[in-house]
């Protein structure tokens, strides 16, 4: 009987060691595949950058104006929440509350304006007017007559928009990478005649 137990023990030991060898081989194969993938991506990135890599932030900026049927479409209403950093979104909102339609009394306005300027003047240029992204109003815009986007320098882009009906804007847009996404952190808008 002890010979049978010894044979079973040796058989289990042999099978266990074979299984361990297979696990080690599988782990080595996975590590080699991962390393090959990393090496491949590294080579692809080098090749892309050497062959004139497209600016990802510029592409993101262009894509916000694309719809199914158009490459010149203004995004849906209330785009600041979706496209801007939280900080810039707050700045735009506060400028609208102060310089747009407001419930502030004549006595409250100077106090609120002073607080606004103290809070934001070291972060963004202060313009004493209501500010909305790309100079858009509160209406439904849809198709744009003309849209031109070009890189000014790293992280800063020029965006020309012809809304039609004589309304045109030239925008200097600062794009940042925040929490894994591109966001607009400032947009200086100039209305053109």
C-alpha cells in the first residue's frame, strides 16, 4: 500500500512541477508580449514625431466644431461646462453675472466688481464685459459660415469664426491637458467688423 502512496505522491509532484513550469513559461510569454508592444509603440511614436506629428490639442479643438454633417458647426448650447477648465468656466460665469443681465443694485455692483477683479486679475485679463466662449451669444448657432483654426504657439491657437449676418470673431485660445482631457483655459475674443 505504501508503494501506491509513493507512486501517487511522485505523480502529483511531477504534475505540479510541470504545471509550475507552464505558469513560468506563460508569464515569460506575457512579459515578452508586453515589452514588444511597448517597444512597438515607442517606435511608432518616434516615427510619428519624425514625420510631422499632428498636434493633438489642435485636433481636439477642431473636433469640437464637427458634427455629423459639417466640419464647421458650433457645439451645443452651454459649451463652457463641457469644454472649459472649471476655473475658466467659473471666471466666464462670474463675468456674465457681473457685466451681463444682473440683479445687482447700483450700490452692490461696485463691491461685486472689486471682489471679481481681486479674485481674477492675477489669473486672467479682466475685460469689463460679458464673456462667452468664442464670442457666441445665448442663441442656437448651428452651421458656421467660416471657421479657421491654426496653431499660434505651444498650447495657444487662433480661431477665426464667421457666424454669418456680419458677426465675426478672432479668438486666441489657450488649451491645457487636465485630468486626461484637453480643456480650454482661456479664450480672448475680439469682434471683427
